[in-house]
C-alpha cells in the first residue's frame, strides 16, 4: 500500500499532494463531469503538460470510476452515487500522495454505499493510494481499513486506541460476514465506542 509521504513535512496550506473527497460531492453544478475533473488536472499539471495530456488524464480518471459515459453530463443530471464517483475521480486525477475522505458515503443509500465501498477497494488495489477516511460506520471501517484509529468523545477528542486490521486482500463483504476475524474486529470497535467510551461519558 502507499506510504504517508508527507508525514515529516510541515503542512502550511492546501496542496495537490493531499486530495479531499467530501461528504457532499462539492462539484461545480454549471460544469460537466469531465470539466469538474479537468479543472483539478489543469491546476496541478497545466504548467508542464499540454491540453492533449490533460484531457488524457481526465479521461483516465473518469474511466477509473466507471464514468466515461457520463463525462458530458452535469451534476444535476446524475445520481448521488455518480456524483461521489466524480468527486473521487477528481481527487485521484491529481495523483495525491494521500487521499483524504470525510464520510464520503454517509449521504448515500445502503446499496449505493456498499457498491462504492467495493469500488474504492478495487481503486486502492490498483493505485496503491494511501487513504485516510473519517467514518462513523463500524462495518465500513473494518471492511476498508488496514488500521482503525478510534477517537475519544468530546470537543477535546484524542486518539483513544489504534486497531490493526489483519484481513487478507482482496476483501469480499459476503465472505467476511462469516469470518471470525472480521467479527472480532467489529466487536473490538463497538466495545471501544459504546462500552468504554460510554462509561467515560457517564462519569463526566
């Protein structure tokens, strides 16, 4: 998997080495899907690459998330799941060292969410991207992660516990549902969130 290459570098502001996928897709509604991705590509690579190369990068990013056919549609013409795919394509098109995802599937229905989780697993397997994802979904955390960082409660939240998820890849949600290791990881996260942190809340 990818390495956190910017870990030892001081972060002074936004930069192309860190791409973000938001809970809300944050697409520009007046631009097509292609142009939303092209905007990021041009910003990052425009100073040293020609238009043909920038277009090829954009096409490749849309193909990576299965949206070649929707390139000329505007966000208002596509589903919520497709909008999130465009957001992921835009982020990956920048070739970031780290992909930051802030509850990217939280606003989607269960079936669309599951499909995009599976697609994210495939994309990370192909690109070897390092992904840091914020989620409140225990099953999502165990299915997708190599490491789960569990936070304590409250405004002054800190890292409470780090759980290494030693499950083989590629991962199948159907097979993992009956895997004792998956069940144990799930129980460990639930125990931290609802039992140990619950006692902390009551004590406060």
